[in-house]
C-alpha cells in the first residue's frame, strides 16, 4: 500500500513539473512571438501596428527611436515595459484597450517628443505619467472615457508641448481653470467637448498664445464664454460638428475687442437664418482682416437674414477671404436673392465656392463685389448663358483670377466673349469642362496672361488661343501636335497628350518652363533643346523613349541633366529596344555593334577588302586561278565522251608548245612532218582553231580529234607567264585517260624540279615515260625525225 502511495505521489509531482515547464515554455514563446512581430529598420523605427498584441513586447532597448503599437489589444502598461527605451522619440499606443498605466511607466522617456494615447479606456488621467516627459511636443489624449483632465494640472511640466488633443464625444463634461495651467504657447489645441456641460471662466485664458484651436461642440451654449477667453490669444478658430440652430450670442459677453483672430472655420455645422445672424455678431469683435471658411455645412433656411445686423457688421467686420465648400441648402427652391448680405461683400477680396451646385451669381451681387480679386466657382453648374448674367457690366471690376473648373461650359468662343467685361482679368481656369471643337478665332480680355484648358477634351489648337498669354496649360487633352505661335509664352504645360515631338522652338521664343511628360515622344536631341534659347526647366518623363545610341549619348553625356530635366532620372524609361524596356535611360547601355554600326560596317568592309586582296595575292602567287580554271576545264571535259570515234580523227597529232618556241615548231617540225611522204597532218592552235569558239573547247576538241598529242617542252614552256593557260588544261583530260597518246619532246635539257607543281601528271610521265630529246648535232637530227614519225604512227 505504501509503495503504491509513493508511486502515485511521484507521478503527480512529475505531471506538475511537466505542466509548469509547458507553461513557462509557452510564455517564453509568446514573448518571442511578440518581439518578433515588430518590424524595425536600421534607424530604430519599429512598426507593430495591427498585430493583435496583448502587451508591449519585452526586450526593447535604447536603440529604439520610434515605436508604433496602434490598433492592438494592449490593456496594461507596466513600469518595466519601456524601462530600456531611454532614447525613444515617438510612442504611439492609440486604439488599444489600455485602461491602466502605472505611475512611473514613462519615467525613463525623457527624450520622448511624440505620445499618442488616443482611443483607449483611460478613465482617469494622472499627472505623474507626464512629469518626466520634459521634451514632449505632441500629446494626444482624445477618445478616452475620462470626465475631466485629472485632479491636478496634467501639463504644467510640459513646457515644450506644441500640439495637444484632449476630450471625447461622450463623457468629457467639464473644463476647469487649472486644466491648462503651465502652458503658454500651443501651435494646435484640439478639444472634443461634444457633451461639455461646464466651462470655468479663464480656463483657456491661461494659454497666452494659441495658433489653431479645434473645438468640437455639439451645442454651442458655452461658446460665448470660451470666445471671451480666446479672443486675445487665438489666431485660428475651427468649430466642428456644431448645431447652431438655437445659438444666441450676447453682445454684453465681450468687453475686450483686442482680437488676434485671423481665420474662422466652420466644419460640418448646421445653421439657420436666425443663428446665422448670431454668427455675424461674432464678426463684430474681430478687428483684423478675417478669413471665413465653411466646409460641409448645412443651411436650414431660406436666406431671410436680418439686414440691420448685416449693416452693423459691415462697419466693423473686415472679411477679406470667404471659402464655402460643399454647402447644402435643403430649401434652396425658396431661397431669397441674398440682398441682405450685399453690404458684407464690399471688402471681400477672395471668394471660393466649390461643389455647392451654384449655377448663377446674380448681377447685382457681382456688382457689389467691388474689391474682389479672386473668384473660384469650381465644381458647380455654371453655363455660358448664366455666366453672362454673372459677369455683367461693372461686375467684379478688380477681378484678376477666375476659376470655373469642372462646370458645364461647352463653347470656348461664348465663354471668351462673356468675360470681355472683366477688364483686369489676368488668370483664367476653365479646365475640366467639355468644350466643343475650338473655333478659329476668339475674343479674350486684353490683359489675360494665364489660361488653363486642361482636361477639356480638345483635339486641336487654333488661333482662338490668345497671343497675350504667358502661361498656358493644355494638359490631358487629345492633341497630336502643337504649332501655335505664342511670342510671349513663358510656361507651357502640355502633359498627357499624344505629341510625338517637342514643339518648334521658333514658335515659343520666350519659353522658360515646359512640362510635356506622358505623351508619345520617342526622342529629343541636344539641338532641339538648344533651340529653346531661354528654356530653364523641362519635364519630359513618362514618354515612350527609343533608347537609341544618339539619345543615350546625349542624355548620359550631359554634365547635370537634372538641372533642366526636373523629373530626371526616375521618369525617363526606355520603351525600346524590347530587351531594355522598363530600364532607366540613365542606366541603359547598348552594345558597341548597335552604337557604332557605320564604323563597324566600314571596318568589316576594309577587312573584307584586305582579305580579298590577300586572297588575290595568294592566288596569284600559288597559281590558284590556274587550279580553278583547270578544275572547270576538267568538269567540262568530264561531260564529254572519253574517246572520240575513229572516224572522227582528223589529225595525226595536236602540238602543244610555247609561243617562244613557235619558230622551231612552225619552221622545222611542220616542214619535216607535213612535207614528208606520206605527209602527217598536224593541229596547230594558230592555224587550226575555229575562230569565235571558246579556246577550251577548241583545245579539247583538237585533242579528241588527234591521234597523238605532242608536247614541246623547253625552259620557255615551263618559265613563261603561261598566257595561254587554256592550252594547258587539255593535259588534265589527256592524262586522266591513262593512254600513250602523249609524245614528249625536249628541245633543251630541263630540270624536273623546274616543272611547276601543278603539272603533277606531266612530272609523273617524265619519270615513267621515254621522251624524245632534240639533238644539237645536225648529224643526229635525222634520227630524231625518224623516231618522231614512228611515235606518231604507233
């Protein structure tokens, strides 16, 4: 029993040890997996976003400069997690589930400049977190469920803080006077006070200077109190997601009118006719030139504004820039004619109304815009007929820039004629309209210098383009060529068309800047660029460059192509030859055979000529021509019968001799043989060859028609220039038949070595056959003739 108990105890202990080891192993593996989930570069920047991490990875060192752990499942930050990150500059822990941060978690982060704790579950904020962060410049605490900004001042030690984001849209309820103490200057302060219920006076007044305040307030009940505190310290106020439907601004709320505000922006706000009157009251306290901007706003009214309030604002407010983007007016069909706001328009210099379905600017309103210099009506519904009413006589008298991009204009001629009333117009943008074919001529305002016709579906240019232009933008059209003469043009933007070559420089003598990228240009040369005498900047990337040797040499030999070619070298890619397609022009190198083809062909021709010359010399020296002719004669002879029939024998002998031995042949041998009784009939080439017949055929025919062939050998025979090579060709056929038809006569002693190698058969016969030798002794000559006659008869 005891043995069993001991065995059970040991087994239990073993299993406990195994389980414990497994847990430790898994925990180590999890830590390694988390550490390995970070992507770090050599500069110490680590990215751990969206990796499903449930804690900050361990093993972080001083080499770390930036750590992004956003969008994970981290819930707890302990004091040891970041202890080794003494050089950390940026820490991003946004969009986790962090609910607890230990007091000294950031104790070692004295170098930290950027801290993002937004959209976590921090319900209480502690000043001890931020006390060591003396270098902090950016702090984001948005979207956490705290109700206040801590029990003590959170930011009093953050003297270098420049950007601060606090609040949330559901629980943040109170801004207290101590919340921002210690902060003297902020470039940007964003407060999400959507559900704010209490604002202690002077809470924001402690910040002496705020460049940009973004304030989210669903109901602007406390806005006047806040406005009082920021009026003398704020430069730019942006209100977001605010309902001004019941807004009331009390004039007695403000005593100090020394305002620094330069810009007011309303983003995603709802406003009524009545609350618009209250907003205008706010402008009475802005003493500086003001920029007012409305983005994605809704006007729930019909334009029934209080004219007395408008007239009062006219005397105090100084609106110079008005921007309206994506304005929605649900009751637009009942809208007034805006007469009540005419009085506010006299000082406005810049107006932008984008994507707000504007189809008409009333003539009377245009005439009240007496200071207007810039007007942008992009993305609206303007057409030529209504534009004529908007640009009526005395409308926009000082207008210099007009932007009608992406409207419903169709006639370039009517548009130009309509704008003739704008005597000071210098800049016109009518891009992204769908114009009909361009007419031959148009009338434009006399001072027009800049014209934008990009993305207007233009397929050809005419003299409708004004000659006064200094800048022309015709990008993204269907142009195949550019042949306009524009003597004053300094900048030409003609990208994304179908041009195959650069424009003619003589048409553009003053051109300084040209953008011609993304066309179908194959090449350009140094001569073309040099023809533009004043050109300083050229952007020609994105074309279908043929990387020829000339083009590569021009671009690669330039000292600093990037000085003129602003998009060099990234956008200059080869399109052909196919094997270098996609390569950068700067990095492309062609073979020597392609780049020096003419020189290579010339060299090959020279080599070929030298080879031919050498072959000729060798043939001459080694009698190669003789061998070739002999081969041809042999082939010709092979096609003929081997032996002529007996009835065809016409001669007793064919005589082959050197011309220098003709005296002996013609005066001695002919006399002895042909005058003998009975006479022998000899065949001599001088006498018996058929005139006009090829000499080779004459020779072969004569041999075949002769009973014997007599060779008269001498030094003249073997050392002559062999001007009658054709006579010698007969040897080949003669010796090839292996008969005894050959009779050799030696007029003089010849060394066998002196006989040329090409007469190999002759040399063989002289070694194996008996030959007749001409005796110099006259007494022996009769015997010679007797032997010769016997040889012929045999």
